[in-house]
C-alpha cells in the first residue's frame, strides 16, 4: 500500500491530463445541469446597479480582452448587452485591447439582431485605440478627439446614439470587461475616481480577487468574476423573460464543479503521497 | 550628455501630466500630449511586428532550429495584412472570418492548455508542509467549492463562507498589496520624472 | 458546403493541433502556434492602421476639409523615431519617443495611483469597528483593519522583523496566505473555464457537423 501511495507522486502527467479532460468532457456531454444559487455579492450588486438605470440612459461598455479569455468574458458581454438593450439603455462600446473590437461586435450584434436594436441608434462600436489610461483621461474632456470615427470609419458625430454624449461624465455608467491591463483598474483610476462615474463590469477569475478592495470602498458598483460571475448574470437576466436565449456560462458550471472536485482530489492525493514519502524517509533515518 | 534631451522630454511630459490635474491653464497642453501619446505608443506595435518578421526572416536565412515553420508565421501575418487593407475589416469580410474562425479558437485553446498544467502542478507542488501553507490550502478549497454549484449542495453555508473569505481576509491582503504597490509606483514615477531612474533609456549615463 | 461549416472545421482542426501538445511537442502544434503568432501580429497592425493612425494622426495632419496641420508632424516624427530602434546607427533617436511615453505614463499614474490605490484604500480602511452591529461584523472589521496594517508592516523591509514589528508581520503574512489561497482558487477556476469554453465548441459545434449530436 505504501509503495502504491509513494508511486502516486511519480504518476505520468498524461494520466492527470486525461482525468482532467474527462472531468470536463463527461459532464458537458451528459448535459449535466446544476442550479446556480444567487446570493448577496458582487454579481448581484452588478445586476442591481444596471437594473437601477432608467431606460434611455447611455452606458459605455469597454471590451478589454481577447480570445484567450473569451470563454469567461464573452458570456458576460452577451448577458450584459441583453440586459442593457432590453432596458432600452444605449450602448457606446470601445476596446482597450485590439481583439476586443471584433469580440464586442460579435456579442452586441447577435443580441441587437435578436432584440431588433439598430446600430448607430441604439448601440455603436467605436473601435480600438492604443494608450489605455491616457486615452481614458483624454475622453474625459472630449470623446470625439479620441474617436472621431467608429471602428469601421463612420463619423461618430453623425450618430444618433452619441446625441448628448461628448465626454465621459455624460455616461450614466461605465462597464469594463477586463482580462488584464489596461482594463478595470485603468477605468477606476482614470474615469471613476477622476470624473465620479459609477464603474462596474466583469473580469477573469484570475484578477477578480485583486478588485475586491475597489468593491469595499465603493469605487466599483459591482463585479462579475470569471465564469461563475457570467453564470450568475446569465441566470439573473433570464428571470421573467419568455424563452430566454441559452447562455454558455450556466451549462458550463456543472463541468466546473466536477473539475474543481478533481483538482482538490489531486491536491489531496499529492499530499498523501508526499507525507508517505516523508514518513518513509524519517523511518529510514 | 546624449541623455539630456530624452530626460528633458520625460520631465516636461511628466510635469505637464501632473500639473494638468491641478492647474486648468495646463489642460490643453496635457490634452495634446495625450493625443500624441496614442500615436507614438501605436508605433511600438509596428516595431513589434517588424521585429517578429526580422526574427523569422533571419531564421529562414540561416536555417535555424524550426525554421520550416517561420514561413507559416510570415504567411499568417501577410494574409491578415492584405485582407485587412484591401477587403475591409467589417463583419462578413475575410479578415473578420479568419479572426472569428481561426484566431479565436486558437487563442482560446492556447490558454485552455493551462487547465491541464494547473492540475499537474496542483498534484505535484501544492504541499501542506506547514500551518500557513495548510491555511492557504484550506482557503483555496473553500473558495473553489464556494464558487461552484456543487459547493452549496455539499453544505449550504459554503458559498457564504467563501464570499466572506473574499470580502474580508482577501480584501485585507489585496488592499495591503495594492497600497504597497501604489507607493512603489509613485516613488518609481517620481524617480523617472526627475531623471534618477534611467534604466528605460538603456541604463547609460 | 457553407462558409460556417468550413469555419467550424478550420477552428476545430487548429484547436486539436494545439491540444496535441499535451501528448508531446509535434509539427501540428508548431504549425498552429506559428500561424497564431503571425495572424495576431497582422491583426494588431491592421487595427492600429485603421483605428489609430488614419483617424487620429493622418486625418489630423491632412484634414478632410483641406489644409495641413504641421503640429501633427511632431508625434509622427516621434513614432518614426520609435521604429528607428531597429536601425543600429539611429537607434538612440528612439529614446526620445520612449521618453514621451514614459514621462506621460509616469505623470499620469503618479496622481491616479496615489489617489485610487493608496489614499482611497487607506480611507476605506478607516472604519468604525462596530459598523454592521453583529459579532461577525466586529470580527470582520477587526480582520480588515489588522490585515491591512499588518500586511503593510510585512512589506516594510527597512526595519528588522523582530519584536512588535515581527509579530505584526507574522499576522500580516497569515492574512496574506488566506488571500493567496483565495487567489489560487480563482486561478484554478479561470483555467478550467477556458477549457470548458473550448470543449463546448468542439462538442456542440464541431461534432454536430459530423452528425454526432450529444
């Protein structure tokens, strides 16, 4: 028995890979579904903050990510767009990451088409600019000096969605979907604290713990953290909607559950093997 | 001596950005600088692309290790440039098709490989060999369970405990790190603006 | 055969090529990796030309309504200097461009960091320990205040961690360990989420093209 436990530590990594793959593939293939409990927390705060916005408001939605974090952030982009558009809130979007432009287009266009919202009237994608925090500060005094045209070269000044919007403080809220830098911290520093605009959004699970201090001080009104945050929002957005469109985060949470258990099992087995090896060494002395 | 002009540019640019925060008269200067910043910073991306091409052309020329794959990089780059410049970037165009159907799955897959390596690392390296490491492990377990639906099914209080860990000890720890890093950043910024820190210019005097 | 079908197969084959790395490094992985790098660089360059250089520089230098704005030659020249980094004889000119970027960034982040990540956080830590009323709130508030102060003491290396300072640093590292544990838990969650996303694509978009519906 001791030999088996000690040998565990020398197991081929490919066996670990196979177990890991199965822990994700099997629950997904079986379409295992688990209920998503929504408690008090940053996801609920985010939903409540958007819900409190009156229709006709305008929100800035910043797509600060790329395909590498798309499984976590794209469901948030879709769910947030659904919530905002259903409430007749206008969306002006941009991207601090180049690939965020195309991903944002994909999310907003699909939602807009399903809800009958018009590009340039109800939503627009301004595109990408370099500069991160610097461009945010410049937008604080004049958006059109940074974005004279949208991502596709259409003059921003002619768009109905931009009526009454000339600087950052004209927005009712700023939402950033952030995979790193520039992202949420840049918006909090350069827009939230400087121009006193409510900041919210979502981020990858990796960076979520770092943003809790902003939640504690009220510098952020809410935060969706990783796939769990996306699933929470998808669940809340679906409440009271007839035939809501299927999201991708919620079905993934069952696989996430199983995979977490498997990782915990790996850690426990690794420690048992380590302790057995340590005990044997101690005994040999 | 050859660093005098760059150091002066750093000082003037830095001071304008600080002053425009407090002195309205410097606002327009600050705004011009911010607009210029975008243009100059975008050149860094071109520099990166030129460097990438240089490396791969060099690899092909000298038949360096794995040189046979270098034409793939160059071809991928060229196809995106040609389609983007001449056929447009809006949805439905070849540029957008290649982004959606090729770059998106490749980018997502590349980073999803990390799930396997994090599992392997957790098995081999996560050792509870003292009480603090055990505390870290317990905290990780509670958070991992509390963030998934199965946690609530095991014990209904787990999500609440997990959220408490996030909002109390995690917040305290992250805030300490945040304040410490901010002070470091402020000190470094001051050193740069006043020309004490010059390593970004190549370290020469 | 529709373009959607072609797109799904392209994405699936490239994904599987990348996953083949889990068995061992191989030509399929290398092909996909090199292709990804090249295409990404191309994408970045195109968006920089179309979304930054043309609207924010060229259209300002030569406005559509006519005329020429020579002031915009300054950022253009500095951008060109940045590119000269690859010409050994002229590479020192790139220092001027770098200086503008570093100076602007440093000046901006100095005030913003101080306000957002230092002063506002200190302000957020000055709380009434009894706020919230119940016992758990008391405990939580004490942990927040003690955790932040002791965490900062732990990062203060100008004084030896002995005596009272050592005790505070010990409390600080203990709180930090709990925070790092939470970060680890979230990191695991993030990595698995990415795998789930790609698995969903392969199971529910690619397999159905072969008539396999799960």
